[in-house]
C-alpha cells in the first residue's frame, strides 16, 4: 500500500511538472486579456439579437479566461442588460470550452491539432446554439433599445485604477486560480491515477473500435465539474494510454460543457427550451467531431495526433513551476474553503447581507462592483467563503441594494 501511494505521488508530481509551465503561462496570458479588454467592449458588441451579435459573442467568448463557474454571473449580467437570448447562449456555449489559459497547455501538452480543433469547435458550437436559440425561443428586444436603469456593467477586469501589471498578476494567479484551482488539482490527481492504474494496452484491448466509447465519455463527463484547464492533463494521459484522438476530444469538450452545473446555469439564464437546444446540439456536434477526428487521424501521420507529453525526467525549471503551481492551488483552496476571516459583525450604520450563488472570484467582483456603483453605499467587506457582504449604508437603501444585487445575478437578504 505504501509503495502504491509513493508511486502515485511520483506520477502526480511528474504530471504537475509536465503541465505547470504551460498552465502558468496560459493563466498569465488570460490575465492580460481580462485586464486589458475594457468592460464596455463586451457590452457594446453583444447588443442586438441578430447573427452579427451571435458571431461576436462566440468570437469574444472563445479567448476569454472564464471557466464554467465564472461565465455564469457574467452571462446573467449580460441577460439583465438586455442582450438577446441568442447572443447570451452563444457566449455561454463558447466561453468555458477553451480560453487562452487552456489553449496554450492543450497545444503544448497534448498537440496543436487538438488545441485548434477545440477552439474551432468552441466558436462553431457557440454560433450554432445561438442561431438555434434565436429561431426556436421567444424573441428578445434588442439590447440597444432596452433601457435597464439599474444594470451593472459586466465585471471581468479588475479596477482600472490599479496598476496594470499588478492587476494582471492578481487576476491570473489570484482570481483565475481561485476559480479553477480545485478542479485543476482534481484533473492532476485523476491524470496520475490513470497513469498508474491503467495498463498501456487498456484502450487497445477494451475500447478500440467500440461505437459506445464516445457516448459513454459524455455520460461520464456529465456528473463531473471539471473546467477546461482540468481536462487537459486527463486528456493527455488518456491519449498516452491508447484512447483515440476522437474519444479524447469528446472528453475535452463534454467535461466543461455538458456538466450538470453548466446545464443548470443555462436553464436558469436562458430558459428551458434553450437548454434542450443547447444540450442536443452539444451532444450531436461533439459526437460528430469525435468520430470525424478519428477518421482524420487514421489518414494522417501519428505525429499530428499523438500526445506531446512525455515521461522524461523534468528539468529544474519544470520542478520550480510545478512547486509554484501547487502552492497557488493549495492557497486558493484553503482560502476559499477553509480559511475564513473573522465573523462579519455589523456596526452602527452597517448592514450585513447573505448573498446567494457567490461561488468564485468573478462572483465576488460582481457583488463588489454592484454595491460600489450605488450612491450612498460603501462596501466594508465581501466574504466569499461564507457568502456574506458587509456594507455601510442607511436602512432606507436596503430595498434598492437587494434589487441591484438580484439584477446582477445574486439574490441577497439581510442577516
């Protein structure tokens, strides 16, 4: 037993060394995009309900470093600002699938073909779902003609007054790592388990040629809640164990897109009919891409579809990056789930609120910015771990505060 645990830890560290440089670089690039892309840019280009708005929503969503958790409050805010169902559906569909924070690791750890196909699929599926939602759901008024007096701007970047370099680092290794750190650790652990538990000929003996491999991969993905960064090490290890490129691609797509939380969020934001359209479109298109990629792989050199990851001994830089990444992951998990500050206690003139569905750094930013945008309201503290917000404001503003938070996607009540 001790020997198995030791081997598991060695495999975990090897996978971490393989992933860390590219994960950290991807997060840094994601931070650059998040901080330098103005909030007004997204709102401006997602107005309307025509095909142009849907195309822009997918095009903007693909590179954004938002995980399946972070995209939920952003999409909810877009919806409340009057953006049409089609554009919102396109944004929700395309954004969590790839992003630069996972595109770079996918390119380097798996192979460039996988990264490119995954990015193209994110865009095409986003556009397809958006068009179908527009066709088969109730028409929504154009955002440009909708007056939303209390709408809160989309919150993706950090406050503009902060130094840009500090903001990028804080977002990349604070907010973004806080959002995906837990699922990234899960992905690394599962990858190490697959490496240790499955023999090299497992896929050839039990999976090769099976028509059910890809549908089963979707079913396996649904109860999981793995972000697009977490599926990369798992996908790379599955490819090393002999799973076909198409089967691995199905997991890379379905993991972040067809999970139960994503389906629930889609239902809540865009509606029941749109959710069925989304789910049916994603399942059909994912299977078609998986089968098509296997056909393509059979007719091309193996070097294009083989995993780039290797089991060679890591160098000092990879060890250093792995150590830094694990420290950041553990810090984000401890901070979010175990390290809670002092219990918030309202003083005279302060109001303590219980805020629902505040589950990530993006949610916290939405709550903070919503409250700070209100005249006469000053944020004292927002506690992500306990789902609370302490504000300094007169009691007469409480109904307005609760209304603003609800419009931003977070129902609240006074404690």
